[in-house]
C-alpha cells in the first residue's frame, strides 16, 4: 500500500512538472500580467501620512555586493522628497520601491567619493524621462559643479538620441540632466534649505582627507532624521544628531575587514590589501556608531554603507560585534528597500519593506 501511494505521489509530481513546462508560455504571461498590474507605475508616496519618511535605496559600499546598491537614502517630508547620495543602483532601487525619481525634489551629496555619486547618471535619466519639468537639482559643497558638469557632458549625446526618438514633448530638452546647487560650509553646522516646514542642516564630519565631508539633518513637524555620510567617530555628528528620532550611520567592522586583508595578502594582492588597511581609519565601527548614537541621545540607529559586504542576516551578529552594549535603543542593520515612517508630531516609528 505504501509503495502504491509513493508511486502515485511520484507520478502526480511528474505530471505537475510536465503541465508546468507544457503550459510554460501561458503561465509566464499570466504571472507577468499580474506583476505588471501590481508594480508598474505604482507610486508608494501618494498615500503617505504627513511626517518624515526614510527609505534605504542603497546600503552597500564600493566593495561588490549582489544584495546592496551603493550608498543611497531618500527622505520625504510632507510632499517634498530628497535623495541623499546616489550610488550605483540607487536609482534602480527607487523605481523598485515604487518611488518615481521624477518626483524627487533634489539630490544632496555628502562628499564626492565615487561610490556616492556613480548612480547620478541613471538618476538624472529617470528624473528626466519620468516627466520632470526641469533639470534635477544637486546640492553639495564646493566641487559639486564639476561633478554635475561631468555627468551632463557624459549624457549629452544620449540625451540627443532620446529627444530625436521620443520628441521634445515627451522629453523636454529644457529638463534634461542636472543643475548644481553648491553651498559653502562657513561653520561646523548650517541650514542649507528651509521650506514648507522642513529644515535641512548640513554638518561637517570626519572623513580625512576629504574636506569637507558632510552629513545632513532633516527636521519636520517634530520629527528628525540624520544621515551621517561617511565618517569616523565624529563629535560634530554627535552634536548635530542630538535627540534625533533616527540616525543612519555608516559602519565598518574592523575584525571582518582584517580577515579580508589577510586573504588579499596571502594571494599577493598587495594594492587591494593596503586599501583595506587604509579604510579602517575613516569609517566608524558598529560599536563606535552605537557610542555616538548613545551620546547624541537618538531613539534608533540604522547602520548602512556596510563594510565588508554581509552575505546574509546570519552574519549580522558578527558584523555588529559589541555594538548593542553601547546603545540603549534599537540597532538595525540596513537593507535595501527598508522604509521607515515617522508621523508628524508623534513618537511612533513604523517599519516596512518596499522591495
């Protein structure tokens, strides 16, 4: 009897597999139709409650990581939205999160390391072809004009192709590319934008030899989010993040990076090995980020710009090390697609995944 049941079960499985392949085309079309209806053109910003919102559109670093785009965050305040840094894959992730780049008010750059700017080209393209009425504003310290000019030059020929193909009514020549919005840092911390209840403050951080390297604080209707940019443990960040609801801090785990360095040395890759030694002095460890969060009195710490790449959640405890001993609040290891909602004039923080 058991043998007959086993044969019947085996035959049923084979039959299902055969049906799946025989009708693969029609099944594929049905699944694709459903995905199109659920995802294409979706605007996840349309029904957000009033308040501050944070999306992680890139939590990786220059080191290759199949699961994480380069550094990218988006902060939404009411009807305004700002992307902070735009690493490779960041604009792709915004689309996958149901956030249309054409609706982004501006990009804010913390500094000009390549991994923080190399997604600017696709961001400009999606902003323009999505129907934006004017070029993408890009804010940053001295040097941002050169960055924007370079990307505009690189995309000039492609822009011409698209205008010729789609027509000026669909892709307006006046809206292509980006426009630089440089500002000078005359003090450790200063307001760079104040509009519709939102205040954006830029502040200096420690990322030598980069000068200035910045972080940004967003305050809106009693809620606050701070993005560190790249920094070693920095007293200026601790001052700027005082009492914030969320601090997004870059994090490098020295114990794990040192293991990578040894492997690179063992394989004779001395150049790359030296680079992995050098990066130890200008990124905070998870423990140091936790110490800064505690000193600043923030409510929640999110670690991003993760070095080295973390292959799965199983390795998060090894990455965090002793960080939880240094901070009384929750610590989250950032993942692409995470989304946090901070309703106006409240204490709640809601957590979602948009990818």
